[in-house]
C-alpha cells in the first residue's frame, strides 16, 4: 500500500469517522440533519465511508443565514454529514501535514494557539522591538479586504496540490472548494478555516523570510509587523501589496503604518507600550458596548425561558475570562452588576 493511499485511508477509517462524528455533535443544537443522522449513527458512518471510498461523495447544500456580531456576515453552515467528513479530513490529514508549513506566529485555528497566544506573542514582540530599536520604531497593521469572500479557487487548489500528495485527498478538498461559487469560501466551516490559514501561509514566509521581518504575527487575515524605520515600513508594505495581488487579493483600505508608541488594535484589544517599556493591553471600547447589547438580549431569552441560566452563564463567564486578559477588573465588576440587574428585573425588560 502506498503512502499516498494511506492519507486518504485516514479520512475514511471508521474509527476516525466515528471520532469526527462525536466532535461534530459536541455542543451543537438539534438541527434536522443532525437529528436524522443520530437515529442511525453507525449505519450513517458506514454509508459515508462507502461514498468516500467509491468517489461518489457529494457535498450537501449549505444552510445560509446572517449573523450580526461582531459585524454582519453571511454564514453557510454545512450539513451534519459534511461536518463529520470535514473533521476527519482536517484532524487526521490536513492539519498534521500543514502544521509543519505554518509559522509559529500564525495564530488562528490550531491546537495550543488562538487569541491569547497571539496577544502574548504580540506583547513580547513589542517589548523586544522596543529594546532593540527604541521607542520610535514603526508598525505595519493590515488585513485582507473581504478575505473569505475573495479567496480564488484555482489559486487555492494549486497551493493544496503543492502540499498534499494523495490525489484522493486533493480531490476531496476540491469538492469542498467547489461547493460554492468560483470565488470565496463559506464562513462557518472547519475546512474553510484550514484552507484560509494555508492560503496566506506563503505571505507569512515571504514577510519573515524574504523581507527578513523578525517581529510579525497573523490571526487569519489580520496581521502586523514591527520594523525600525518608517521608510522600511513603507517598502515592506509596497512589497506586501504586490505579493497579495498574486493571490488575487487586496489589502483593506484601513491598512496603515503607525508609530509603536500609539500601539495597535489586535484580536479585540488595544496593545501599546509606554515610554518606560511597559506593555499595556486594554479591551476596545466598542467591544464593551457590544457585550452589553449581547448580554441584554441573552438575559431577555433567559427571562422568557428561551435559554437556560446555565447556558447563559457559560457564555458570560467565557467572555469574562476573555476580558480578564486586558486590565478590565472594573468592567467585569460593572458587568456583573448589570447582569444581576437584568436578570432580577423581569418586569422592566
């Protein structure tokens, strides 16, 4: 048996598909596709295995809806069956292969990384840049304009074909890529996250390798680099514009070059450094307003018995843990009082 075939066997392996099934149903509501699948789970997994191995697997239509936090976006949720296949494909083949391609400071969608890891790296880099260059160095802060909606299918397929040798795995990846229009990936799917990480991995290596940038990080399409002079920051930004265009992408108009002393907004926080070298992390003001709005809506659901208190507080405590990273003790106390008032004021809402 060849090594190429072994990779696809990892996707179709019954135990791996069963583990993917358990991950897919974890913390999910009872959608029609999930409920239908659960009634005959083992038979369903066997059927998925047969369809994959025969090459007859077909991606189901997406369930499309809008979300409005943190901004308005169109979500295209895959069927429960497709989520199982995505988990098996990503967890057993794609991520184990690609994690060696991803640089350390590619923060999103990977085990033992995430926003906290990214924020800690950024703070350490700001301090090291301050020590090396002084207080007057510069930051390039950029992101990709409408990134997920703009990913070119053919460019992405070329990248996947470069890193993945197993033709059956490549074909399955291409089925997911072509499950939407010719441009863009559907938000709300694990495999879209992995593809999006990979699509800009070449940019990571270009910036850290060819441009020689030591202090750099990226969370999905949101990235920064810290350099000694404004002149070199401009040169780097021009080179990044050119590289991004080769992927048929554009930088957001909010892309800017800013002095280190002003700090940057990253992963929901404002990170800046004082003249004496102290790095400060504070929650962005608009995040506070959005949190109040969000938890007022959820509190109303609790009062109307549309949500349990347990589920409400799981969400709320997770948010409090997030803001605890940003010198927000006072905000946490104020929000506790606000929530207590909301849940104790049924007749006023």
